């Protein structure tokens, strides 16, 4: 089958990659659409030096084999973390923090830049008929945006600064706006900031400080900016992952009594509901064939992905 294989240094397009065989508690999924995430780019830069295999973790697929009859033949999306099932994190329902977890296209398991994958039945969510599969590709990154509201108490009276004007920021911004909070977006590109004007204040510079600052830049500079612009006793939420290390002054955190939280993967059901009900809207995805992966990774479109099968 066709696949994009990461050899530890670069991507290789293959047409003879071995088709996986499912375990009893797994489904065999025909990948219809796969989305490119910034994490995929960071892995190619060395973010996960131990990973070699098929990249990609955002997908919409069709279940072609499964012991679960309710999944068979359904269009699905899938959570990306598979826990061991018996550690302290898994036993308390926190599989995303399982020390021995497998993560699609990131750690211990091939990803979705291929025609078929196997994945556990209980990690799959059915895409209802009234949701376009091409829009359902946003489920995983949108779930990560929703997780911010799970991790942090954002009220309608909160003053929130979102640092970054990229794809993830646009998703986060729409989710935060639904809380009624006073949202400001700080970015570097006016043409991108214009996309936020319907639901947020937009700025390219400020000396003001904010109660809550969210770093969604995907850059080491994001946390530095957040520290400058958060109020004393304020809260910082970090959504960025990148290869570089960052130095921060912990004394400043203590003296100013700043709280910093990381936020990663999130709940799929609320994300699917937001997409299905039209509470969030995103531009169309630009899809490429796998063999055109170089064009895909260099595209400047809002969202880029792969279409794995002909209509």
C-alpha cells in the first residue's frame, strides 16, 4: 500500500508498504483523509528523535474490519493515544498520560499518511452523516483547543490573550469566543489576524497585561511573550510543542505568583458536536496525493492534508 515513511531524517514515498493486520480488539481502517499538523513538521526537525515510521495522526477513515458491528462500515475519527490499560494513569482514565502509551504517527505506532491503519475500537468515534468527512478532519486539533476549557476555568468576565495567528490559534480562538470571554489575539501577520476579527480583538503589539495568556505560536518565543504579557498572579496555558529548549526565570514565576499549565490532547465528542452544529467554521482543506507530499508540506493554505483514495 502507499505510505509516507519517516526514516529518522526525511520522508520517503513508498508504494509497497505492508498492509497492517488488526488484533482482536482493533479495527482495520481505510484512511480517507489525513491532515498535516505542525507536530509532523517538528518530528521531521527532530522533535521525536526515537520515532521512525509512517507519520500523521489526524484522520478520517472507514472501518472495513472490526469485531464491533456498530463500527463496521462507519466513517470514523480516532483519538491518538493508546494506553497500556493497567498503569495508574490508565486506571484513573488518563490514558493520554500513560508512560507506555502508543501515539499515532508519533510514538510506537505507524501513523495515518497511508491507506490503511489498525487502531483500537474504543478509541474511534463515528462521524454522523450530517457532518462532511472533509470537515471532520479538524476533529483532533479542535479537541486540543477544547481541552483548554477543560484545563482552565475561563469565564465570560475573563480577559484572555491568545498569542499566535496560525491554524491552531484560529481554532482556539473560536472555542474561547464561545465562552463570552474578552478575547484578544496577538499576531505578526495582518492578513491572518483579519480572520479573527469576527470574534476577537486583534493586535500586533501591546504593553497591556492579561489575566490569562495562551501560547499557541509553536515557537520558543511564545512563552517569553506570554510571561511579559500575563498579569501578576495570572495564568499561562502552553499549547506549543517544538524541538528547541527554552530557558525561563523560575524566580519570576515565584515572585509574580504565575501559574503555568501545559495543554495537549482533548475530548473528541465536544469537538464533533461543535463541527456538526456549525458553531465553529474553518476554511476548506487543500488536499494532495501522497506522492505530492513535498508540495503539501510547502503549501501555505490554512489546512493541508492528503486524500488517500479516488472518488
